[in-house]
C-alpha cells in the first residue's frame, strides 16, 4: 500500500501544485507514531530502554524538535550535530557522540555539550583525557560481522572502518578503568536497513560472547549495551515490515539468558535507529519536465541525484506514485534526473499510466537519508522542506537554495 496513507487526509496533489518542486514533505504524526511504536514494542521487555535517534538520518531542526519532544536521546556523528542536539532540546545525558576518526576538538565538544562519548578507538583515550575525564564512556566494538541492505551500508565485519576489532575489547576497557572512568557502556552498529528481526538477537548474543571473554574477567559493571540502529523499512513490494515486537522479545531473551553469567551488573538496552523513525514519514515531490523515447523510455524529473542520492549511490529502490489519477494502460518508464551522470536514474523501469509533462510523482520512503545527503552538484539548488503538522497545517521548514546561495563562500565573487 502506498505510503501516502501517512499523509491522509491531506491533499498532496493540490499542495504539489502550489509549491516549487522538487521538495520534501514530512508528516509530524508519522514521526511521533514511529517513536511511540518503538517505545511500546520495547516496554514489555525492557523497563528502562534507552532510545536515541540517529540525527544523521534527517537533521532538519524542526524535525529534531519534534523528536526531542518525545523525550528520547540523540546519537550524533559530528560536533555540529552535538551542538544542534543540545540546542533543539535533546537530553544530552541520554545522547551519544559516535564519531569515526574523530579530531581532538570533536572530543572537546562532546565533553562541553555533555554528550556521552562513544569512542571509535580506545587509542584515542589520551586525546580525550587532555580535556578532562569523561563521567561516562562507551567504546564501539566491531564484532566481526555486519549486515545491511547494500554493501555500502554495512558497517561491521572485516572491511568495517568503524570501532575496534573485538579481540581488543579487554585492552580497551582496562585502559578506560585505568584512566579513572567510572561509568561505562558498550556499543556496536553493524549495518543499516535490516528487515530480519532475528538478526538483532544474533548480534546481541555475539556481543555477549565478546563481553564474557573480555570484560567479565575485569569485574566492570556496564551501564548500557547499545546494539546500534539498523532497523530497516520495506522499500519494495514483497518486503515485509520489520517485526519490532519480536525483535525486542528475542533480544530480551538473550539478555535474560546471558546476563547472569556475565558479571557486568544490570545494563540497560540502548538502540539508536535513524531510518525507522523518519523514512516512511517523508515524501519527495518531483515534477516531470520531459518524456524522451530513446533506446529506453525516460521520464525526466527535477528530483534526481542531487535531491535524492540513494538510488545513484546504493541502487536503492524507492516506491513511486503518480499523484494525478490516470486511466489507461501502464507503460514502462525509467525515471531519471537532470544531472550529468548516467547513474542519475531511479532503479528499475516503473509502470506509469500516461505520464505527462507537469505531472507530479511522489517518491516515497524519502524521510531518511534524503535531504541530508542532497548536494549542489551541477549547481542545482537543494530543495525546500515542508512539515505537515498534526493539525494538517503546513509549515515550510527549509527554503530551497537560491542561485546566490550557491556562491556565498567564494571570496571576491558575488552572484
Ligand atoms: N548509529 C550509527 C553509529 C550509525 O552509523 C548509523 C548509520 C545509525 C546509528 C543509524 O542507522 P539506521 O538506523 O538509520 O540504519 N546513507 C545510508 C545509510 C547509512 C547509515 C550509516 N550509519 C542510506 O541511505 O541507506
């Protein structure tokens, strides 16, 4: 079923005729529902579940404010994301900084903003200590496995550049204790967009094996066990929704079975999903500007790879819906953007009924890793963003770039 249902009863077609395309629109109601569904699924199994939203998935400050109002934490991946999280009202005690190849000044921002530091490599501890001893800290472990919907979104395993090899876990935690850090957690994030709920229990079991081998002998209590984000959403027909109830139930079984033998106290479960919170709450509206019959039939739209890079980058499939109601036979068309790259094409020929210049297409499931990954390549402006509020009113939450915006940073050159 089309994800346009998440916007009902709002009239997306009429709206699309009043604004410039391309543009993103997000449903406040759906974002809140996604968070509440996660909390509700976890609560029978984990009374003190720590949910953190991975800001990278969609960091529009207006969206972040909504998410912060749901009283969850944030996972930040840069100094600006930490400052932003604090500014929009996230509780920084429940928020983490998970960097990669961090600069020393990143660590300072983490300490200054009160973010829990999730260290990518314990060898950086000395750079952290130069700014003070963190109250609480976790280390990102690469458990040696990873899974995701595309090789480009797998973050664990032998090719992963994130975290430390699990064999070094003992050394890392001994270094933390020796440095006088009193409160510790542990973290892993092995890949993105996983639809198989049993995967999360599998990797938790694996992390517990690592803890048993390397941390239990050290007699260190852990405050939290963060198993990352990676909760998938179905993009394609035939893909099933992630069963979050079963996810929490099976992860909780692992906690119950394994914790008594681990000698690490009673850590809480933490997770940091990005995609699950915002993906199906966002739609990209894009207009057809030309239809070309070449060796294939191409429908050219204004929302190509500079607006939404996922198809070009990971060959990601996004469902497309024609907003105008049409009658007649469907033909096969390749939807493509205007950028000078032949990867600027939405994967797979789509069945469109009598598409016309001026028609608007809804590119669905675009709320995560959409606008945040947009660019100005070919000097295309990044698009506007709109919020459909719970009362069905519309708020513009980002202007599209104008031409002059594209030249703001060049000395001695004004547009
Ligand atoms: N935590 C950490 C440390 C991460 O690196 C990520 C995502 C997340 C949490 C959130 O993962 P999620 O729940 O959204 O799967 N641009 C790609 C996704 C890259 C994910 C990178 N890390 C895409 O468009 O599919």
